[in-house]
């Protein structure tokens, strides 16, 4: 492709709305343009990269035995109501009424749709197992779209769905997808970590998240460098905390804390550390009130709390409910004298003589102790892991970092097939629900993630597998017939090379501008036809990633370029 015949609108400066490097560079390099909040157009370079990602995903999905389909972006709300997920998505759904007054949604995901299809088309055990996948646009009404394509209202996903006879079959299908994801992300040259994950709104019993470590990632990754344990924040556990000393129980004491409601305010007022305080949170689940006790510097993990209670959801009680239950203003709740079930995090049981609210406005209690002053009904791991916690498997220190989620695999079991009555007849003619898994990849996110981890001050550094063009030919002086003849000859030779995409920068611009643009858009190999060529008939070959420079005589151009390019491709593949 000749530069003058395509559209690559590069920018010298970063746009004001871009906050992170990948967003800035995708706009500056002419990959995307913002159309409206959370929606981007892919320009020619961006489309080339997008299609290369999609090709890798499609090849590996087909290799795994999955079968491609294409589902509609529109679905009616009835399916979401049947599955019980209408309230889960809530305001994230983009809905509208058609001309007949029918409520329609732009699909945020397709579990219900694919289950509906399989329910009607697959009825016998002889038709299972089967895995269906698609590559399609999804829609979610993000409250605050940001970071370019990492958090948008419209995004491209590869979503796959497996249907099996039983759990054993699901485990096999799950492993096939898990392995396919590893191959996909390896081929995309992503440095990723596989973490145990909470299933969240998807439901199901088990899931794994594929994350690229990055300071701009919105997911929290918990990792043990010693044994390899890894999990996202919602799923992660810590080793039980040890008992903090054996101090004798001191006398319970009420203390005046005027208008000091938060842990920080009380901690500063009493001059004690936050980890020697216990906060009391009043929750409601299935119309039942209960209290949750946490160490002052810890946060409740509501996903874990729901699991402990065996409830679909939990939520903090409202102000009026709290004040009615405690007899005090919000901010002064405590376990002493509280007449409801009390669930304490394990860390609370390691403390003695701690501080809590007094269930009395403007008062707290000193030297509170379990058993003597109140009863704990249930002890459970219901908090998020924090810095300083140790691994639950080997007891070494855990690391907490950020990551970009690029893929997620879930064992859904019969959550959707039972709800939508997607059954099959077994060999004995008995009706059973199909056992289901689902598997998602954020196609756009792969592009942003690779740029986040592979760029420098000059621009993007593409791996060969995703580069929009593998090489760029730059004649320094387009008005020099000798240089242009050589450039055209090399271009003709390279367009005949199998699997190699080449860009010919035929623009009549200053050499510095062309070199900067080539670095900005990240083409792996620059072929420069300049002063050296006019003097010695040698071309300058410069590698974008390493900065290495080679001189090649014009007579050996095709063979040497083929060797260099194939070496780069093979090096990437062998690294996988």
C-alpha cells in the first residue's frame, strides 16, 4: 500500500481527552477517532490491526473445535427476565422501544440468546457436546467511558459458549478454551497472568481471568511470586492472620467522640491505629438484617459475603434502617448489645481490647472483646486482600498490582439452561439441563493492552503478528528518480513476499517527518533509501524494537529482507 493512497492521519500532539498512553497513541497514530462518548471509528491502520487480532482469535477458536455463528445485536428483554439478569445489568443496558412499543435491548452479552437457540435446535445427547462462538459488537451504557477502547460503550468481543452433557464434559470444554486463550495471547505477544476470578454477573461456579499487568488496568491482581498463586481482587484469599498478642482483657469503657463517625476520624481523635478498631456494617439480604464486623483498615468483599450467606446479593442497609436497628446515628454502630446475626471476618478474631461504635450517637467503646461483650454467630473470610497479607497456599507475601482484563472463562453449569429450560434427552430418555460454559475475549482490549506494554517516547512498537504493516519503505528524496526507482523495485518485490505487508511512504515530505511518522505508527522494519544509496548502492534497514541498523546492497535486497523479516517472525513464534 502507498501512503498517498490510504488514510493515516497522524498527529504531533496528544489529544486533550486522552488519559493513558494507549489512548493517546491510538489517536496520534491514526488508528481510531472518537465519534461520541464511548464510541470510536477504526481508520485504515486500526482496521488492519483489528483484523489481524480477529484472524488469530478465529484461527485458534477453529483449531479448538469451536463453530462460528453470528448473533443479532438486538434482543428483547424477555430473555433477560427469564434468566434473572435484567436487574443485574440495570442501568448498563441500552434499551429502546421499537415502533410497535416493544422494549428492545442492544446486547451487552449473548448467554441468553445462544441458550435460546440451543434450546430449540439441540434436543438429544447425541448432538452434544458443542461449542459455538462469534466475534461481534456489544453495548453497555458505561456511566463514565474512559481510556479509549479499554472502557467504552461499544466494544468488540469474541464470545464462545459450550454445551455439554455433564460436569465432566464441561471440564473438558473449559480446558480446550483455556488452552486456546493461551495460544491466542501468546501469538499476540502479550505478557499475561491467569488469575482465579469471581464469576460476578455471569454466575457459575468457577472462572479464570486473563490479565496483562499494567498500572492503568482497572482490575486488581493479587499474586504470589513464590508459588504462583494468582487471583483477582474479588476472588483472592489471604492466609489467616495470627493472634495479636495475649494481653489481658481490660475493662469495657464508653468514651465521648463528638461527631467522629469514620474510622479515620475516630482513629485520629483517640490516637490509635485503624487496624486496632473494628467497624460494624449493617447489611440486608432477603429482607433479613445482619451485622458484618471488619478490622478498621479492611474492606468488605460483598461477593464473598454473598457466598457465605448463600444469597444472590447483599446490600448495605439504608440510613433509617441502621438508625432504627442501632438506636444511634449512622457512624456509631457496634456489636455490643446489637440484636441481630453477627458475621465477623477472621481478622477480627485475632484482636482484643479493640474500639467499636457504642450504638449511641457521639460515643464509642474502648476495650471491646468477643465472647465477653458480644457473641459472634459466624466467622468467615469476607474481606479484600490488602498489602501485607500472605499467600493462603505458601504463606509468602502477596503482591497487589493492577491489570487489564483481556479474557475471561467461566463454568456456568446449569444457571442459564435451567432458567431457560434448555434441556436434552439422555440415553434413557430422561430430560436433563445442558451444562454450559462461556468464554470471552475483549478484541479491542488486546490492541490497547499491547500498546500499553509495547511503546516508547516515539510511538507504538508492534509485534510482527499484529503490525498493520511489517515493513515501511522510505525514499528520503521522492524527487530523486534513482531513489524512487529503487523504492518502487523493492516495493514490487516485497508485495510478492508471502505473508508480508509493506507500506510505501511516497509522500513528498521532509525525511524527519517521515521517520517520526514511521516510529509513531510502529512499523517493525524501516527500509531507508537515502544518501547512502546514492553513494554506495546500499539500503539502510532499521528495526523499530531493538534499534539495530543493517546495510544491504541493492542487489541482495530481496533475499536479505526476506531473511530479516522471516527471522523476526520466527523469533516471535519460538518465544511462545
